């Protein structure tokens, strides 16, 4: 925090430049409403320009026609310029329409502006308890003395036994409204900060990919050494603190049991009388699904970077092979030119040919193979009572029936989505049947035709598909899967 560093940050950091911009209220409010609040990761240029044009029209109605005189596209390109760095403008592979996304610096500036608004109250108890819990986890997780660790575990067990006894005796301690509000506001803040962290993680992966590309472009050694260097850096990012933390977070959240627990807890907490007056954001009820969506987008970004890196290496190998072929053709043309008039004298020296001497005793002796001996025993029938019903209880999905369902629906209309199809033909075999439908769609999208229909997959639209299933306890529950929109056409 010295004077020179702060001057450099003021001149170079995009977040500081955003806060110092005369158009900061427009930029921060618009980007917060379009990207941060609905947790949108990527938006096309046409949709973003249309939303900004509507916002500019409303502001000009309030402030006069001279306010914000530029067009929406001019503002967007200006905000995405390298000297600003508030938006990231890029093109998806295979498309010619520009896409926009927030940069981590812009999200930091917006988060700081949000923190300036007046809060109902500043809770300190929940944060103090969080600090104590973190220190306790660190101390317990680094204790290598088994006796000390067992003593701590027994202390926790005694405390739990005492609390169970008090509850059974009718003494049920409850949090008051202030404690509930304190903890809920702390949860809401951490949930939003976690969403913001994903952009920074994705930005770090993208920076790593840029460094690798620069290294490839300037590499002068062998290709094997280059691949070793690249894979070493990939392993380094995976094994770094950030990579391990992200992988642990993803494994924890991908558990269906954890998702069901989070959904149940959120429904219960948001219905508490102390939380309702706080008017929490409606998206907070499904914030764990927003975490999953943001994490999936980060995973897709890493996969796309790997594919682009592979194509980059393939292009470089192609150029090297073409150079080798050019050298060989040059040698052939020169050899043909010298065929009729060979040069006089010695042209090239070759090493003399010599026989390889192999002594008889250097060869290994013959080793006979070991033949197994089979015992002559009579096979006796077992006396254990084994339930063989499970051998016949396998789930087999009839793909011909599913294909007939699609064909029957397309006789009535030219196209139908998978969700609409399943509303008329519900899933009888649960997730296995849904995967079979997706397999039909994948074959239709890849080969162009499948029987007498085709399938298109729109990954930009995510649709929920629900079906009834039986829980391990025998109860009827509703399962839901969120898949890209699948459209079957004639």
C-alpha cells in the first residue's frame, strides 16, 4: 500500500479505472443487472447491445437526449478495449458473432460498490464463529499426535452427548431472530463471493493458456521437450492450491446427496420468520445450481482451451512436415538434375558395412513352458440359498420403442423437443431411458439422419426434465435432470 504502487494501480488496474470513469454509474448498474444478478456467464453481442440500447433509451428519457450520446455497440466496444478491460470480447469456435463476458476486475469493482450500500445491521457473531471454526479445523487437521487427536474427539463426543441429553430432557436451545439474520446475511455474502471467484479461476486458466501459446510460438527446441514443458505446466496448475481447491469443491458439490441437502436446507431457512423480512434474492433458493453452472462453464473453458492447444500443436506439426517434404523434393530435383552428368571425384563417404557377430553362448537357453495340471474333481451342487432374482432384474431400455415414440410424434408435427415428447410419453425407466433418448439425439446430430428424423442440440437453452422414481425407502419421489434442449425434426 505504498504511494508508488497505488499510483500504478490507479493508472493500470481496470477496477480502479472503472470507478474513476465518469460513466461508472451506467457501466456498473448495467453490467450488474445483466451479468452479475442473473449469473450470466456469456452473452452474445446482439442481445447485449439490445439490452444496453433499452437502458440508454430509459436514461435519455430521464436525463435528456444529450446524455450518453453514443450507440450501444460503440459503448460495448469501448468497454472491451485493451485500455479499459471491463468486458472480454471473444468469438466462439465455429461462429462469427462476438460474445461478451465480465472480467474479474469488473466484478471486483461491482462487488465493492454493492458493499457500500447500507446493510440492515453489521453482524459480527457469525464471522467470529466462522473464524473459530476455521482455526479449529486447521489445528485438528494438522495434529499428528494420535493421543491428542483422540482426546479432542472424545471431548467433542462428550459435548454432543451432553447436548443430546439436554434435548431429550426438553431443553431445546433456539437461535433468536438476531442470530438467524446475522448468519443468513453472512451466508448470502459468501454465496455471492463464491460465484464471483469462478470468473477469476477461469481467467487464471486462460492466462496459463496464453503463456503456453507464447512458449510454443517462441520454442526452438525439440517437440518432445516442448510437450514435456507444456504438460508440466498443466500438471502444475492442477496440482496448485487453486487447482486442488477447485477440484475438491467440484467433487463435493457434484454429490447428489449434497445437492438434495442444500435444497432442503435453503427451503427451510428461507421460510423462517426472521429471514422473510430481509427479502432475500429469489435466486438464492437455487444458488447451489448457480455454483454448478459456473463451475461447469469453467470446466468447459478448460476443455476448449485444451482443444485449441491441440489444434495449435497440430498446425505447427503440419508446417514442420510440409517443410520436410519441401526439403525432400529439393533433394530429389537436384538428384535428377545430376543423373545425366554425375560429379567427378568423391561425393559422399559412407561407413563400411560390417557383419554383426553373435556368439552361440550369448543366446538364451530354451525354457519349456509350464503346463497347468487340472485336478480331476467332481463338481458338487452348492447348498447355499442364493437369491437369483437380481440376475433377471436388469434394466434394459428398448431403443426401438423410443425411436417409434419419436417417429409417432413427428407424424403429427414437423418438430418436437425432448421435453414436449416426454410430457406425452413419460419416462418409465428413469435416467437410463433419458440417456437412451440423448443417445438417439447424439446419433442424429452427428450423422445428419437417423431413420426418418434428425436431431438438433441447442446447448444455449437448458431445460428441466422430471420423472417419478422410487427412493431406497420405497417412497415415490420426483427426480429432475437439467439437459440442453434437444429438438427432433423430420
